[in-house]
């Protein structure tokens, strides 16, 4: 179980760095083009890693399910995520996204994938409190109608929660890298069609060298590595424990934003990191001696 949990934590931590890279590119490219490049590049990297290796690709009966999950997570989720940030602030959006562990735990309990225990619930709530503490200084600057963005972000978190719960049997019947590549290819294809249809991909020609480096980082790390680790974690760890790690995402984004974007380092951010870490530990503690079903 611990290998999957550490993979999820690393995935979420690297996901926070991808947020900073996305912010760095936001003035030059539209969100759909960024998402299309990130996931199309990640898909190509994952495919290259499978060359010459024997991988268990999803079986024919699983194709529809894997494609649907890919469209849900790599297609619909980033569109909702980016749309939410049109109406709300990054801080409020990150807080809304931190409801993911609670939504995943509820969905997993409803369809009887895993039980909702008191200790695990306490860990999830502690991690969410850590995110709230870390982002406290930015929550007051809300534009009019910010609740619309908050609601859209919660819907996005719901999409990711369903992906977490439904993915595990598909990963078990395949491999993490094959499952991630298959789903990412479906989602990336949809985003590429949208990006080309919008005509905004022409902006790629005007990018500076540092912006191309940021795009390459999104493809290699934010696309291929982050979601391979996430799929690896879902195949070995209960979905709630995987999801609770996402609470570290906005914290690492805030830490990296200090040197990269010149944002200030607050005491709340460090205290929030401590609370998030404690929450993950509490949630994982009662499962340390149990193998996931």
C-alpha cells in the first residue's frame, strides 16, 4: 500500500509544479491549447516508454470503459478546471478542488469500494483544513459571482473522484503505464480537436524559449510522469488514500511560486503543509496493516 501512497503524494506534489508552469504560460496560450499540448505530449512520452516492452494493454471488453474514463479525466476535467478559474480566484479554486478526498471517499462508500472509517474521515478533514489554512490569505479577494467558479470546480473534483473510484479494476487488469497512456490518448485527442477548431494554436509560433521549456515540462512531468504515478497509485492503494494526497498540490504550488513567480511565502503556507502532511498520515494509519481489496 505504501508504494501507492508515496506515488500519489509525489504525483500531487509534481502536479503543484505543473500549476506554476501553467500560470507561467497563461498569458501566451489559451487553457485548451495548454491542456492539449500537455496531454498529447504526455501521451507520446508514455507510448515511447512502451516501445520494445511487453505491456498488458486494456482488453477489448475494457476499451469503452477506459476511453470513457480518459474523456472524463483528461478531457472534461481540465475544461471544467480552466472554466472555473474564469470566475473565481486560484486560491478559492484550489480550496474547492481540495474537496476531492471527501467526494472520493463518499463515492467509494456509496458503491462499496471501501468503507468510510472515522479515522480516515478525520484525516481527510484535517488535510482539507490544512489547504484552507495555507490559502487563507487569498480567499478574501473574490470577484463578483465567484461562487460560480467554486461550483464548477467542485463539479470538476466530482469528475476526478469518479475516475479514482472506477479506475482501479481497469488498472488491475492492465498496467499503470498502459492504462494511463490509453486514457490520456482519448482525452488528448478531444482537446486537440477543440484547440485546432478554435484556431488559437497559431500562438505557439510566438513563444519564447523559456515558454517552450515550460511546455516541455508540462508534457514530460505534468503529463506523462504525474498521471503515470496517479494510475500506479490507484492500482495499489484505496482511492480515498490516493485522493487525500491531492491536498498537497496547492501547497507545493504555493512554495514553488515563491522563487518562480515572486509570490510571498507566508507562515500560513508552512502551517498548512504541516496540517496536510498530518492529515495524510492519519488517513493512512489505520490501513497500514491491511491490503487493499
